[in-house]
């Protein structure tokens, strides 16, 4: 029994989860901020600086806690915001892209199409038909 306990305490998973819990509250607060303001220029270096961690360590902890890298999480939040704006507003596609965090309409359209399978304009049209 003692050997099992010793093995668990030395486990890299257990040690890494200890670090997540130390920074977990701060990371959850940053995630809330990202969700509240997806158009802000969120970067790995900016997030790491706010958490007072190196970029690599922050990215590792972020992935452990959230299940995806920070950039992927930010993109998912931005795309969710874009879908909401396309459904609920009459703003132009360019304005929707900008309010979602994409300053380049072409990049926004390509990214949206890649993840949704249809263009923002087609998404808006389909969502209004339902």
C-alpha cells in the first residue's frame, strides 16, 4: 500500500495537476475575460504575462485545464461570437468579423468557412430560414 501511495505522489500527472490548481483560478478568470471580450488582441504572450508564467508553461497548463491550446480556445470563442452576431444582428459581414476579433474580412471568411463548412453569408441566410 505504501508503494502505491509513493508511486502516486511521484506521478507526473499528479504533480502537473497541482500546478493547474495553483493557477486555475487565474486561468478561469482569463477565460471569462476572453469570452467577454473576444475582439481583444489575445495572444499567448499576453496571457502568459497576465499569469506571470512563461509562454510554454502557460500553454501547457492551459491545455491541461481546458483540453485545447490557447489559440484554439480563443478561435472557438471568436467563432461562437460570430455565429451569434450573424444570427441576431443585421451588421455587415465585415463588422461581424471585426466585433468577433478578426480585423481582416478575408481571413475571417476563410476561417469561418473552414470551421463551419459554409461562408458567413450562407450561415446567416440558413439561420434565418430556421
